[in-house]
């Protein structure tokens, strides 16, 4: 793999750490800005909303810019947002910081995946995407715990400054070691816009949104399930999440190697694994051994389906930045919906198993969306027949 792929992964790691770390320092931010915990939670929602809305708009504006200058511009915008957050002396400035970072991150994901596809060719798109998106997995395993530890020892600003420094370092690497990339021609841009009208592409988007929604309907409420249903001690919760993160990294490494040639099978196997794991967790969360097994399967088959989802989207709509940016927006919509709908289940008075059943229902819908889409252009457009097995 070209060294640029690993630099892009470093960028994604820094950006995802910035996105996740606010959730790990909510009490500190609430005390610093003298606001309530729900208001700090709105910082997370604002970030996700800016990814959904602002990213595609910025990507459209950058559609005629070469990949490398576009990446550097987006990294500079993200760095500006991160610096605003690090120096924020009030809640409004921190909110503005989150919005700027969210817009830059969404557009960066789209351009980064487009450049990755350009560098490696159609036969290795899923593997390259898996390596790029491995930064996302590592952010949950290492970035979030690191930020929480720094917050406890030296204050929340240290994490913001550290991420800003990491982004600056990544910018230098991109500037020195990444090819300029091609500038999308008008014909290519027009083809990409026409691709957005393809039903096969939106079927792929729907599957991605449902899969991620399924995962986060469960993931959001794992901590209280561990404590109140499975009976684990509070000291075990970080260890359990660490095991989940390790399974996620392992699963991503496996699927990134398989997804190019076996896209449909990876998605089918992953969704079935989610259904089995969620059903087992919903029925047997009172047994700790079963909970740990289900947790490992959730990590192995949930987020690691990202390379296969990217491969399917590329085959349906091409590897353009707008197609990938919209895919990231749909994934974030799924994330927001899963967490929100799981909360509605609890607000309705149901117990902590209800979000798990909701996750299983969304996974079943993802399976149906996959099963109903049997057309060849959903899976093999933009790829050589030898590259893809379905």
C-alpha cells in the first residue's frame, strides 16, 4: 500500500478522536463552561449534524480541486476548529469549534477515500478503505481512552491541543509524501452527479445506515447493560470496552482483505453475526460469559463492515468524493438514529434490553435491503469481473 494510505489513516484517527473525546470529558466541559450535561451532549449532536449537512456541501464546492490541495485545505479547516476548541473560553465558541470540525471531517472522509481508490485501483479499494478507516477504529480503542486520561490528569484542554498537534503533523506528511491526485474533470463530475440518481447507490446507502444504526442502538447503552443487567463491576467496564475495540480492529483487518472479492458475502456474514450476537445479548445478558461472547461478536462484525460497505457504494456509484461524502453523512445519520431511538425505548419505560432488540430489528432490515438488491450494477460497476466475487 502507498504510504499516503497510512497518512490518511493517521488523519482519520486524529479527527475521530476529536469527535469521540467530548463524550469522555462531559463533566469537565460542563464545569468549565457552567452548562448542563445535556448542553454538553448537544456538542456531540452538533458535530454529527454538521457532518451530515455541511460535509456534502463543502465536498461539492471542492469538486474541481485536485485531491492533495483539497485534503490540505480540509485539514487546515479542521485544525482551525480544533484550535478554537482548545482556546474556547465559553460554550458558544466551543459549539462553533465542533461545527467547523464536523464539516471538515465529513468532506475529508470523502476526498480521502476518493484519493485512496485512485491510488490503488478498483481491485483493492476495500482493502485501502479498510486501512484508512482503521484510524476510526483505533480512535475508539486508543484515542478516546487517552483523551479521557489526559482530561483527568491535566485538564480537557490538553487533549484538544494534542489532537491539534497531531493534525498539524499529519498535514506535513500529506504535503511531503502524498501525490497531488487528479482534478475531477467536468465529465467525471457530471458522471458522479448522475450516479447519485441510481437506485442501486441509494440501496447501498440504506444498508450502510441501517447497519451502523443497528450497531449504535446497542453500543450506546452497553455500559449500563454491563453494570445493571450483567452485574459487572465498574472497574470491568473499561476492560470490556477495550476488548470490544480490539475485536473491532481485528474484524476491520479481516474484512478489508476480503471485501474486494467477496463484498456480498462479507455483508451477509456480518449482518447475520450481528443478529446472532444481539439476540444472544438480549436473551442472556444476565450471564456474564454470554455477554462477553456477544460483545466480541459485536466488535468483530459491526463497524468492521465499513470496507465492504465502501466497496459496495463504489461499485454502485463510483469512487468520487461526493459519493463517499454522502456515504459518510448517511452513516452518521444511522449513528444518530440508533442512539436516539434506543433512548426512546428507555424513555418509554422498557428495560435495558429494549435497545438491543431495536438493534436486532435494524440489522434484520439491513439484511432485507441487502437481499432485495440483486442487480449486478450494485456490486460490479466500476470493477473488473475478476476483482469481485458475490
